[in-house]
């Protein structure tokens, strides 16, 4: 479904992403992890069109998308969430999601946007009441709203950016289960960037690890968790959490 080859992003003399290549198969959940500054968000920004690559190729369903504008990429079937939800506070929950559907699907059909909003809100467990206010949502509700907005655009590939940030343990488990359901029930392929690795490792099919803009490991969660290069990057509790989530043993 997605094939990334030799992806590079430079900002002046600083190389944020250096020669990163990977593939994602249809129906897969790929976990993308790495410490702060490793290049995860930069890759998401290039996949979603917010940034143009300095070099490299991004093929989505056989079509080159590198360097295209975000609205063009969304219309072709890639949706994303953001780490920090920024809903339109003057709009209701429903209207926030319907607006994403209206522009995201490219049809500019009010009927289709409303239908997409109802289905997306039902999937994430938010009210479909047209007057429900965004102001009543806590951290978990705002994360659900982010997911609903992305789903309303009709993606075949979802870029989920830190869906667990700010949530308690119970809410994290619910969010992880929701991503599983999105894959299973809607058939949407997912790339999931996350810092809460103990939860991520229980959900994803494969993991790719970045450090200083380069890929240092890729494979099954159990194998990546015991990769010496990964352990060196995640010394301490993070490494322990990853190994515990994938069967323990260090």
C-alpha cells in the first residue's frame, strides 16, 4: 500500500530524516517509535504533505505523493491525527467532524459529510447530537474527536500521532482497542507514532525505530524489543516496558 524509499528532509544544514525506507502492507498496523527529535513527526509531515521531502520517494497505492499538498493527499486516502487537538471551539462536536468530512473527501457534499460524521462519531464513541459542545470534552474525548475527524475524511491509510498522550491507563487501553477496531471493522491501515511503548507493542504488527533521523531497527515487536541498538537508545524503564509488553526477558 505504502512504499517509502530513501526519504530525506533537511532544514538548512540540519538533517532531520536521513535515507529512511520502509513499506506498509494493506491492513497492517505499523508502530513508529523513537526518542524526541528522532524524526517521527517529520516523516508524518512528509507523508501527509505538510512538508516536501528534500529527496526520496513516497508511493501510495502505486502513485507518487511526495511534495503534493495536504488536501490532495487527503483526497487520495491518507488521513491523520495530531498530537495536540485543536478543534473549532465555536462549532459543535458534530460540526467539527462534518467539516473534516466535507473538505477531506473532496466531494463537497453536505449529505455525504453528515453521513461520514455520524459514522465516525459512532465508531469512536462520541455523541452524534448536533448540538453537543466541544467544551465538555476532556483529554480522552479530544483524542476521540481527532480520530473521528480523520475517519470522516474517508482514509484507507491513517496516520495516528500520539493517540495516548495525556490519557490515564484505562483510557490508554480504550484508545488502543479503538485503533484495533478501526483496522478490523473498517479495514483501515495504520501507522502509529507513540511514546507509550508498552501499550503500542501489544497492538502493532511491526515496529520501526528511528534515532537521530535514521532507521535503526525494524521488525516484529518481540525482535525489536531485544535489539541491542534499541535497548541502547531506550535505557531504563522504556526498554523494560517494551520487553514486558512483548514477552519479557532481557
